[in-house]
């Protein structure tokens, strides 16, 4: 049998695919290789996967119903899904909102419609986001908190995915788990996220944009800590006999850091001083994120161990090697 990993050429998806291959799983990767950010980085991630035995790949738009129906007919050995493909980014949703509806909501329903028809199916794991908490002021964010007031379209689409998942779990007894990721960073990270943006600009001597005049805190979570949480969730499907089999977990470091401290550690790792451009709060942004991970610790054995003082230098080593700077 095989695990389908969507977004396999993406940041988290490629790391998860490697981890599954490491333990001997057959992995089928899906990705549309869109140009939201540099396609060459996605191709480089994919190239590393394609060098490994047990990995198969198809380039498809997951929201294309006919193509995905044909795909599931062709790959009849899929019994689990790790759905990590999505249109990410809070700020980009202000520029191109329609792609979020297709990539996040339409694609999610297309996949659920396929797997609900697979008799042997074991578990559907998907990526949600800390953005569903919106401007929640209760810290840390708990999966018991209300999440019906997201402050970005991106967060709203992730909330919609959660609600849709709950309905499919209830209607069809389909075991589903949603993972709310908190500011994941590390080697092979996305160029549109703070670690890459700041690194690129610091090395170029350009000002880095720091919103809300630096009064921001984020639960920065290292990719090496996130992946075991994803794998552990895949291995522990909800019991269809114990109520609606849909579970939600926060996967975060459980230790919010000041953005200014993140920048200071990055400066040290790069051996350069940042030129900081302090800016007002941006629409859709939140001041702080902080994950309550008690249920993930209890049910999944999730234990993040990498502080930013360790994770940022590892990211910088990869960045310098990959970009040759």
C-alpha cells in the first residue's frame, strides 16, 4: 500500500515524504508546481525525492476533478493521504483571493470525495494553520478555542477545510486529522516566509520589513520537529466508533519568540547586521501566536526540541549552500 503526499514539492511536504521513505513506505507525490514562488526550488526538492526508491510523482492540479478521479483509478494502492498542498501566505490573499478558494477549498473537497469511496482507506491527514485563531487574545491558542473570526482569507479557507472535514467524518465515518501548523521554518523553506526574506535582504544589505514596529511574537517551529508530529498523527487515526472521527491538533514549538530576538539570532548566524524598516501592522496579520500542544503531546507524543538558537543556524547553513552566498 502507499501514502499519497500532496504538495510533495513543497517545504513541509518534501520533508514528510523523505521521512516516510526513510521508514520504507511507498510514497506517491502530487504537486502542480505553480509559480507562487520560484519553481526551481520546488524542482530541486522534487529532484532529491525522485532519486530515492519507492517514490512516484505526478504533476496535477488537485482541484481538477476529472484528473484526480483518473489519478485515483491509476494509483489504486493508496490507503492514506497526507494533504499538505495549499495556497499559502496571508498577504498574497489580499492580492489574489480566488486562488485560495480553488487551491484550498475546492482541492480539499475533490480529495475527500475520492477517498470516501476507497473501502480500504485508513486515514486522511491535512494541513490547517494557526491562522484560524485570528486575533484570539487568549494565550496559548487551544484547539478548544472558538475559531470563527479569522482575520485573513487564508485563515478563513483553512477554517472552511476544518468544517468540511468534520462533515465528511460525520457523514462517512472517514478518519480525518487536521494539523494547525505554527510558523514552520528550516532548511528548504519557502522564500516568502520571514527566515528567507530576512536572510536574502540582510545579505544584500537591504532593509528588512518588520511589521507592527517589531512588537510581534511567533511560535517559530523547526521543520525537524514538525515532521515527527505529522508522521505520528498519520499513524494514529481517530476511532470511527468513538464519535465523529475528526481530530484537530496544534503543532507548534509552544514557546513564542519576539521577532526582534529571531532577527538578532539570524544576524549572528549570518555575521551581518540587519537594516530594519519598522512598519505598521499589516491587514490580516496577528501580533502573537502561541500553541497549546497538550493534546498533541498526549495523543501523538509530540515534543518539539529545537530552539531558534539552534534551528536558525541550521537554516542559514542550508541557505548559504543552496543559494551559493
